[in-house]
C-alpha cells in the first residue's frame, strides 16, 4: 500500500488545495491531509476548524484521512508509514521554497520522497493569505474556496472575529 501525505496550514482551505488533494488521492492508496497546528502562527481558523472544513469539502474522497499534527512533517511520515510527501506548487517562487524544504526533509529522513504537483492553471493565483485579505475588505472570494469554507468565513466576517 502506497501512502502519501499533503501537509499544510490550510488557513483557509482553498480550491487549489482541494484540487491537489483530489489528484493526490487518485494516485495513492491512502492520503493523509495533515493540518499543521503551529501555535506560533496566527491563524484565522483553529486546527479543528480547518480539519472539519477539509472533510466537509471532500466527503466523497474515501481514501483521505485528515489529521492535525504539531511537529515535523518527516516525523508524522515516519509514524504513519508514509512513503511520499505531496507539495503543491504554483510558480518558480513556490518551487524554490518547496525544493529547499524537500532537501531538508530528505536530510532528516532519506526514505521519504517528495512529489511536486503543479496547481491546475485555473487555481494558479489563489493563496490563502490573499483570500483572507479579500474577505477583510469585503471582496468576493467565493470562487476561490469550497462552500463549507465560504460559509465559515462569512460567519467570521459577520462576527468580526478575524
């Protein structure tokens, strides 16, 4: 059985994330979507909320497990028998950062491979940080996130809680 993981902060989960998850799930027997719970990072949503939004956005992906993790990606991979770390890339700037991260992870655990999946062109410009900024200024971000995310973001905006 081939296991992969797609780690990230997913704050919030975007259509780009959803696209990468679907494509990776089609390649591997089991896919862990690992929500990073980094207390040093200021997030709009809690790790539990981000986990729930991913699950609600992909109820039909049967070989996906969404988990929250505090720690190194390679440690999660070792603990769960993961063979491959999936990384989505949009542009050369993403690739440069992700390549350095992949080499660091390879030094920490030589048994883990990294697979770069380029984003679908229609999601090329979507970044979680841009979506949050658009939401703060009242712009229409709805095409960039799945419905469950859109509803939770609207609720946060209504309550002025981000």
